[in-house]
């Protein structure tokens, strides 16, 4: 590694950790210029408790969707502030990243090692961007939808084409795109608005149902009812939770007299329309 590259990496490491030049140089030398390994090296030495910036909370940012030949990719890139989310360098980085995310089919490990237009890896460009902007930036999550069904997406609060704060995708099988385009777009919009956690009950993780039941029972214990009555009421409340949070059982946002399953059945026209997958990314949700 050239002297200029070594100095540049030391500068990046100091920016990320707040550690002095001498210790950063030692870390860089010991780890052949690898920034992440150098941060780990400093932490193990007790010099840096953690990467100074990477300890902060990044719950702003952007969701980007890329659609091509009935395949769709989603990616969330986070920043600390909405101000940075509007930064030109940040947006350009995200746009290029969205394309590579599509090519890597949502595989974040593969994405991090992808070479970008400037001949640096995504991983290195991310570190450079953090150093330049001065905020924690993370590539949080990604998802890819293949051609198992017909894919539709919806962007809410769009800041540019295919970029927004909430993006939803729904995958439907059993028909051709031109026959269910309007329905598919509306269901994607419904997902964005109603935030289901599964298509139907068997898609909800047992841990979630157990936790919800525990919360419901704790709330009912103070009511003075006997245990048998508590169990009966709790079961009803759990069923309501399932209905409210499963896509097929949710009330259709465009007609409160119908469920999503009713709308799908009405639009089947003799075909077996079926939602086989969906996703809803909201910036910073759960961070």
C-alpha cells in the first residue's frame, strides 16, 4: 500500500473512532489497511470503545426500489438525519447502490464487495461517505422478488422516482400482469398503509403470537375475572390481533365492508389468484 493510501486510511480511521494518529497508524499497519479490522483492533486494545459514529442511531434515510423484467429489489440505506438523506452525494450513492442491489439479488454480503463506478468497493465507498458527511450511514436491509409471480410496488412519500420513505411490494400468482395491474397496484398501496406482518396466520412467528398472548393476559388480570373467562377473552383478542395483522384478513383500505381476501376473490375471474409474498420497508422502522 502506498504512503498516500496509508495516510488516507489513517485519516478515515481517526474520523470514525476519534482515536489519535499514532494508535490509528499502528492499527492500520497491523491490519493491512482494513478499516473494519482496524476498528476491531482498537476496540480490543481498549483504545476505542466503539466506532464513534457507528455508535449513534441512524433512523433516517431512504428506501429505493429497482424494477426490471418483472423482478424487483428493495434496499434501505439509513442516515442519522433527514438533512443528510437529502444530500446529493448520499442520494447518488443510494441510486448506484440500488442498481447493484438488484444485480446481487438483495444479497448484502455480495453487495458490500461490489465494485462501484469509481473502482472502489461499496464497503470502501460507504466508509468514505461517512468520513465526508460526518454521520453514521448504514446499509440496513434488502429484499429481492424473482419471477415466481407478478410483482407490483408502491412508493409512498416519494422524493424522486422509485425513492421514498415507505416502499411496498406484493407478489401475486395466477394471472398475467395486464389482467391484474390495477389490483396489484392497489394491494401494494394497501400494504404500505396497513402494514401487515404476514399473509395469513401460519406466517406469523410463534414467538410473536406467544408474546401478544402474554401481554393480553397481563392486561386482563387486573379486571377481576376468573382464569377461565380471562383465557376465553384473551383468545378472542388474539384472533383480533391476527385479523388486524394478516394481509388477507385486513379490512380493505378502499372499502371497509370488504377484506383483502374478498377483493382478491372478486377479481379472480375464475382464476386462482394468490398473494405469495410481500414486503414493506419504512425508513428507520424498528431501529
